[in-house]
């Protein structure tokens, strides 16, 4: 039986709540199911003490979760939109990320901040952003961006058990996607990318919702005789450069695709590393696909005009292989 | 103001011990000032000189299992909680023998086994952490409480109000101790807030609160006794506003041009150590005994500096340690660089 991205996130939370009494959920409306219904029914099943509604106080609830994590809880905090993480940045950047380090290893912050990002039609400039690159700039944070329902399930379970603060970025466009959870599926390792599709002519490095676009693009260029390998990074910190390098040494051509703008983005980081470490392996300039450098607009025509998609990846692959 | 002998009076020997604690903080901060002036303290040093009675009066009611969070002006709190002066000084001068192996410094002292869970250099950032520690204690059925020290300047931050609201809503066992020294860094309270007292912020949230003369050790002791007992009883959070004075500047090297000579003289006249000394003299404790207590503290801290200096410098090989805990992340070159 297939389940949606939302249902498999809920299943992961439900299982971890059952397995470990230290796991607690908190956030705005989470006891009522959350804005997207991810936590629906969990307060009824696990109790209102473990699945708790909070005021609209992102700064305080991020601090609350961090303080509780220092003292033995494993809080899973929901920040409804990544756009609102701006309000929690002091805590995430100055406290959560640095506590283990500043304390000389005496303390840890085993906390997951679940949030969702990306554009999905008309949510406009303050509910559609992809801000992940802000967080990969901060040592001490782990950044996870799952691309499918099954990936979301496994990576969320791993994130809750990890022991370091994790920013877990879901994508609202993936929420209704369905997939069947295979029996006895091993959970993915945090920090290990996956080859979503094998190929030999070009490597498309991507994550989150753009993995789907890259797979579509790979199908299209296959009809034109081009074999694209698609790498789903899964985690943006740490970056699995081993898996990336193995692919690039096979294909010698690289396209990096993400929904975030290119300026200062994850793609810039990967491109710099590849240029530094595998310069001699590259047969073509590295190409980046990303959002146009504008706030996400409201009107669908405008939104489509800035967002990257399958066609952009196809063009980039064709250019890289020209 | 309460007399020394009152309900819950801990007895003369305990008062003398607490008097010694005031002196230990004063002497500790004196050493930090000297070290900073000599260039031995990397970065900034913020002294709590003049505010000792708040630290001592509150921490007298805390056990090791109680969580303490402090601010950039936190040396006194950590010392009063019972942490080792040598390990604190070693941290403040950046030695590998410091509490945090030189990873934290003056503004980020942590001594987890002693319940000192951290100090934050971002004003107000410690408040929700303390509430979180209190939530963990509540959720795990522990008797421990959480205490956070902050200045009146922190009430200018929205996070103060967010945290108070949440703490009352969830009835968290957290004690908010405001050291109202009348200054947000260089800016006086009159210039940074239209609300006269910090205690007043408790009312709309329905939080129990009190204001006390923070330079009067017995008064702080008694107020903190009531506050901690109430928080321990499960009655929810409490705000204790302690009116005090910063005898030193915002940081070592601050010339305090924004304070008049008269103001500084008045602050010196309110010295909590002198006040406690007069109280103890009034209880027929010999002047020589009180002087000896002060001298012992000064000797202890001089020795603590010598011990701290003897520690090995921070080890550059440790610079990439403690960024992550998970083994897979430590090993991944992408995680740390």
C-alpha cells in the first residue's frame, strides 16, 4: 500500500515516539496535526504532554527545544515554514549549532527542527523560499533535505536518533507524493548520498524536490541518446563528496540543480569543491540550475518565470554534453 | 528590608560562609580584571563586581542537579554554584585545562556535572534554554529546577516576553533572576525602557514575582528562598528582580564616560560586601575574623590564577573536535571543513 510523504513522515514520528520516551514533538498547532497534517493523531496516541502546541514564538520554542535537548529530551520541533526560521536564527545558529563545541563536548543538542520549504503555487515571497544554504554555512548543524516519501521516512528516523542538531527540510510540493515503503528497508545513513539513477554521460547533482525534476530530465535526454546519472544528496551538511566524486570521475560532466537561487547556494559550494579537487576530471564547465534571482512571486505566470524545472535541467545537460 | 535574623535564617556560620562567597567572587573578578588588563584574556571580559550578593543569595538555594544558565556577565554565578575557580580561570585564559578546553571562554562557561549548563553572549538567548531545561525536568519527572540570570537589558528583547509567556503556559519550574543594574551596556534604563520595573512585566502573564535589594545579601537570600521553594513546589515560574549596581564597566576597559563621578561614588557606597560586613559586625562577629575571610578569598584566587596559568595551552589539534558528536559526521570531511 502506498503512502504519501506526509503519511510516512507521520509514521516515522509515531514510531520514534513509541520507541524512545525522550522524543517529544512541539510547535505551532502540532497537537492539532500541524498546518500540513503531518502530526495528525499523534497527540491523541502519545498524549498531550509529548505532542505540544506552542504559541507563535519561533525564537522561544527553538530555545526551549535546545534547552530540553541539553537535559535529556529529544525534541522534534516543527517550524511551519522555513521562511519563519528567520525568527529562530539566533537560537539555531548561536546556540543549537555551537553548544557541543562551546562546552568542550560536555553537552549535546539531539534535536530535529522539521520545516518545509519551496514553492508550490501562489504561496508568494514569504512562504516559498529555499533557504538551506544559510544553514550549511554554520558548523555544528546537520542539514537534511529528503526527496521522496520513503527517503523522508528513513532520514527522519535517522535524524531523530543522530544526537546532533538537524535542520530537516521537507518540500511542500512533495507532500502529496505517494510511494510504497518496502519491508525491511535499511535506514539511510546521514551523510551518505544515493545514486537515484545510474548513467554514464553526465552527473546531475541535486536534492529535495528537484530530484524528481532531474529524473524526468534524465528520461527526456535518454531519448536523445544521453545517459544522465542523478545523485540525490539527501544531506547538505555533511556533503557526501565521495559519492559525487565517484560519479564525476565516470561522467566528467556536471550539472548541479536546486530550487534555491544560485547565488551563494549549495551548487556554488559543490562546484567550488569539484573545481578544486577534480579539475582534471572535468570535460565541460560545471553548470548550475537554480531559481532566478528574485523573491518568489505570487501570480502563477510570474512564479513559473523564476522557478527552475525539468526543462532547465534538460538544457543544462544538453549544454554540458555538447 | 529584612533583618539578618529572620524566617529561614541559616545561622551565623552560614552567613559567614556566604560572606566569604561574596569575597571569592570579588577576588575572582579582580584577578580577571588584572589578567585582562595584562592581555592574558583573549577577547572580552565582563565583570560582575558589585553584583555579588545576587549570585550568592540565589545560588545558596541550588543543588548540583539544578540547571543554571547565565549571561556574558556570569563568572559570579558559576562560582557561586560551586564550580572550580581554577578550571574557570583556565578557561577564561584559554587553557586546555579549562572547563571547556578553551572552546568557550569567559562568555561561555559550562560545567555540566555541576549543573552549569551555559552562558550566552547574545543577550536574552539564555532565557528559553532555561525554560527548555525546566521542561525536560518536568517531562522526565525530575525534581530539579532551572535558574537563569539576565540583566534588565534583556527585557528589551522579544524573546524575554515569548519565554515568560511559554513558561507560565506550561507551568515550567524555572526561576528568572533579573539583575537590574540600571544599564543595558552603556545605555541607562530610562533610555531603553518605558516600563519602570522589570517585575511589572510579570503581571500581564500572571507570573509570581518580587523585587528585592540585590545588594543586600540577606534580603536576596530570603527572597530567593521563597522563590526557589515556590518553583520547586510546582507552582510555575517566578521572576525575581534584584536591584543592583555594576561597579565596573560593561567590559574590562570600558571607561564609563556615560556615568558621572557622583553616580560611581554612590554605587561604591552601596557595596554589598561592605553592607554584609556591617551586618555581621552588628551581630558581634569580630572585625579581624571578617578581614581574615576576605584575605583568604584573595589568597585563594591568587593561587587559582597561578594554577590556571600552569595549565597547558589549548591544543590546536582539538580545534576541530566537538563540532559534531555522531562518529559518521566527525569522519566526513564535508562536515567539518
